[in-house]
């Protein structure tokens, strides 16, 4: 019997960004490869740009089933400091 793993659709952290431009480039790269992704904490970080604080960090989120491939794609972008 085939068993469905419900955790495959769980939304998980792929990468954190301080730079809005890098976060958006990573998001576009994932979407270009057919991976659904979203930037979490975007509104808060624009209202309160706190620099390197965790409160202002932009979190790139993906489904758990796409995480490994998403990490490879984001790593291939070679952002400084990554």
C-alpha cells in the first residue's frame, strides 16, 4: 500500500537573507525552476529595517519536498557571504 507523506507539503526555511535584492533574485530563480517559494517576514523587515537582527531577516520558504533542490539552486547563485 502506498502511503502519502503529509510532511512533504510542510513549508520550511530554505535560506535567510538580509538583503532584499538577493532574496528576490533567489525567489525568482526558484520560481523559474518550477519551485513554489515565498519570502516570509518581508513586510516587517521593510517597516523595521534592523540590519543584521533576526527580526529584519527575510526568510525564503519552500515546501519540504523541494528543499534539497532549492538549496542547490540558491547556492549556485554565489551570493557574497553565503
